[in-house]
């Protein structure tokens, strides 16, 4: 599982950025379920602005490893 505190340093259009990774947990009956990577987003670590659109489970880019259940 990717922890919410995971930071990624990358270069985007010639600009160095540091991003944090967060996932949106699934909720049912007001209780969080086990993480299923339903959506994963990158956020700018300084401004907290979202940098990615994320993806839904089953439509992950093929270049990314799928989580092991």
C-alpha cells in the first residue's frame, strides 16, 4: 500500500516538483474498507494542489504495477 506520506520528486516541464501520494479509501456504512486503490492522486507537497486526475480501479495505466491483494 502507498502511504499518504510517500513523496515523489520529479521534473515536470523542466520544473522540479515534490509530490505527495494519497489514495481515496472506499467507505461503506461509514467505515473505511481495506484499501483498493480506487483512486490515487499526486499532490504538490508545498501548495497541496492536485497534480493528477487519478484513475479508477481496473483502468490503471498498464505501465504501473498493480497492487497485490
